[in-house]
C-alpha cells in the first residue's frame, strides 16, 4: 500500500488508489453494471468507495503512462480469505485495447512475489465472452462453476434456470461439457477461473472451449 508504483511496464503502471480518483472509480462501476442508476445515490457511492478503501482489500489504479490517464482498477477483494479473488474493471473507452491483460500480467506476479501466494481466483459471468477470452489469453484455467448469486438456495437457483432455459448458448453448452456440469447451471452460476504463478510469471493452464 505504501509503494508509489506497485508494478509497471512501458505502457501502464499500477499504484494504490487515491481519494482524488473517487469519481473515476464510481464511473467505472457505473459503466460496468446493468443498473447504473444505483450510483445516483450518495449512500451507494459512499459504500462503494468504502469497499475500495477497506483494509481487507488491496486495490490498484491502472494508469496509462504516456498521459497519466486513469484507465480502471485491479484489486484483491479480500486478503483475509484463503483463496484470493481478483477483480478488474476498465472504463469502456479503454476496453479491448490490451490494457486489461497487461494489468493482470503485472499485478499477479507482483502480489505473488510479496506474499508467496501462487494461486488466484477470477469469477466471470457465463455470458461475458470478452472476459472469458481474456482469461484464456492469459492462461487461466476454468476449473468449475461458482454459486455467486444464490448462495446455496437450490430451489431459487432451479426456478431461475427454468425461467431462462431459452437463453442457454452454444458456448455455454461447451463450457458445461468442459467442466462436467449441466448446461442449465450456466444460468445460475458464474465461471471459476484460476491463475497459477511460478517464478514470477503466469503459468499457462488453459483448456480451450473450441469457440
């Protein structure tokens, strides 16, 4: 947290988030949600910012070096947990330009070097193909699905699956086959990817879907 620059390459640098960037962080959250009106509330803005400042989390701003422009953030959501989950979100104008992959490739080896952690989790929505392709590009391995929304309420999950059965895609079917679950579970769960770090680099553990 005390490092002025946590990690960098010739294009971007990662550094601890600052109070002056609060509006940028809220803009990122607003642009990456299905309910942007949520952030019209001052209480929602304050609680979201507290999440980034929480002592359990470790969050870095992603800064483009040539113009010192804020691109987005990357974080460890809860450093008190055994398995550390990463999160990354970019402003929409900077998506699909390689910044996300650069940030992850810098962030995880740096975290691993300091903490000794060698495995990290990334949870991705089953219909978020760009993020899935990013995971594959970086060598993350899809190992399972994760009950993020229903938290063990099987009846609610089943009702949700039955309501949206028509939205199962070909890619969802292939992903389900890859990890050995029913395709309908792609509707009620998210994808559990893992990054493995060794000798300062991300190991390539990817198993591709064929699409």
